[in-house]
C-alpha cells in the first residue's frame, strides 16, 4: 500500500483519496440534472429581471438568455457533458454558459444564491408533478366512472370484515373509489395552491441589497406571488412533503383497490377478469393468469411512504436556514413521483380494460344471507317489532336456513312460522337482492337511482 493519496482505512475501495470521497458524497448532479429545464427557466426569468431593473446591462443579459437556451437544447439532445466536479445542475449550467458566451455569464448570479435557486427549481419540478398527478387521477376517475355506468344496477356482495354483509351495486362500489381519488385530487389542488409562492430573490437567506423585482420573476415562473420571508423561502420544503403525503394517501387508496382486484380476479371469486394486457402467465402452471400489475400497485406505497418518512426525517431538527442535508430531498421525491405516475397509469389501464362478471357478482350477492338486514327491517316495518327483537328473530331464521343448507329466500313460510307466526308471504319481496339494493335510496346509498345521480354529479365535476 504505497498510495499516499488514498486513505488507509478505505483507500482500497476508492481509486483516489478523500477528495474523491468528498466529491462523491457532495455532488448531486447525478440526480438533480432532472431539474435542468426548471433551472434554466428560473435563470432566464432572473436574468430578464436583472436587465429590467438596470442591475445588469441589456447586452450581457441578451447573451445570457440566448446562451441558456443553447445549454437547454444541449441537455435535451443529450450532448451535454455533466461534470461531477461541478457538483450540481446549477453550477453545471453556469459553467457551460461561460464556455458559450464568455465572461458575461458571471453576471447571472448577481442578487441570487444557489439557495433560492434550488428552492425555486425544486418547487417548479414538484409543481409539475402535482399537475401530472391531478391529470392522472382524473383519467383514473373517468375509467372508474365508465365501470360504474356500465354496472350501475349490477348486484354484488358488500363486505365488512371481508364477510358478506349486504348486497350493494357494482356502480356504488366503483364510486366509492371515485370519492377516494377525488379527495386525492383535491389534496394535490390544495397543496399546489399553498406552495405556489416564489423563493427566487430570497438570495442566500437574507434577501439582497440590489433593487430586484420579485413580483416580476414570480409572475414569469407562474407563481402567484413571491414568498414573504427570505429565511423561510430558502429553508422550506413543505411543498415536497405535502406532495409526498398526498402521494402516500393516494398510493394507499391504489393499494386497497389493487388488493380488491387481486381477490376479485381469483378463481374463488371470479368477480372480474383482468385483461391479458395487464396480466402475466406462469412459467410452470399453464392455467395461471396472474394479476401482477395489481400486485405491484398494491406494493408501491412502500416506496412512496418510505420517501415521505425519509424526507420528514431529513427535515426534522434542521436549524434555519439552508443546510446541505436538504440536498437529500430530491431523490426521494423523484422516485416517489415516478412511482405514483406509473401506478396511476397502470391502474387506469387495468380499470379501463377490466370486465366485471355480472353473473358471478349476483350469485355471490345472493348467498351468505346478505338480505338478513332487509328481513329485520321488514319485521320492524310490518310487524312493528323493536329493531333489537327483529334482529333476534332474523338471527333465528338465518340459523334455520343454515341448518337446512339453504338461503333465506328458500325457506318456506311454514318453516318461518316456527320462529315467528306473523310473517306473511310478502316477506319474500325483501329477500331478493335486487329489491334489497333498490330499497336503499337514502342519500349516498347503494340504490341504482342514487348511483346514477352520483355518476352524473361526478361527470359534471370532472369536465
Ligand atoms: N445541490 C444543492 C442542493 O440540492 C444546491 C444548493 C447548494 N447550496 C449551498 N449553499 N451549498 O441543495
């Protein structure tokens, strides 16, 4: 071991000495190059403002703004050579700008710091992802509405504890997810409105003595206003955390729906058929068609929640203002955003392609004594029984059917009379699953008439 440059403890692992290790831990260009477009947009807005305010001469600013477009096109075409020694996207872009336009490039960083620059770039990036999430959610909700409309009055079992509870309609079940994803949509909307303040011009942390116009740059970048406190502007990552927490809740919803699809597509349920496009076969069992997309969507929350916890953990305990810890924000958000968009797209494709098996749904709804509550309600209404007594009588009738190996509608009147002599043959009307769902007309209930009203409401809201 004669390499004096490399550290004795870990030199074998690294070709060069501690400087290379420092560079490896310090550089963010490996990932923050994804913000190139935002970085250049931010710089172009800043430059235009410097010229307008007479802080930098117009000739240099024109060269800077043009040169930045050249840099952007080099990055977009893939000819740009990123350098780890230049640490991050901000310095990579500025160094290349200097190659292209010369010393005038040095004027771009007047009245600015990488601290307000990175906060601005990252906000712009996250804002785009919020928009993409909203677009993705709307597409998914449309696909669910399509399913709901096709089967607004198809009957299926509704579950509690994954045990048959009461009959519900397919449309109603699909609309439950429309509500959930609708809340996700509104969470992204809220977060977007709250985060849309520009950090640019906060400079390093304290603002600047140059006569900048923060309203101008805020407007140019589509922000509603400049952030009002420079210390907060450079150290705030709430927008990323709100994106991640909204994404986490959305991923939780996706996971729950994915789990239902896994169960429903099994041979034991046969409630739905997932299209070949979203299934895979088994290399050994020829009969298998596996719901891999649903399983993966079910799992994706792990990464998104992980990112959420990781960033919260990075941010906790950080004193104001910027600390390099905050560079750890990006990879988490990038991965979570990619994961969410993919999961949303896969779910949308799967829902659009999926066939609900109306007959299997109805057969399942008709078994498991699913209309027992309807029977109890009938006893209350017709015989004026207190609900608790009706519940008891119904329980005895369910037991009777269970012992006889049949369902409630198969019991004869004579059999029913062994439990309660006042029951009449009118009771059979409420024992059928179609009557059961049609009767649940309370607002938000499962009756097809309610389901159709909710479909119409959502269609209106989504256009
Ligand atoms: N690469 C840095 C980050 O992502 C940029 C900001 C650096 N600022 C600084 N003062 N070192 O956070």
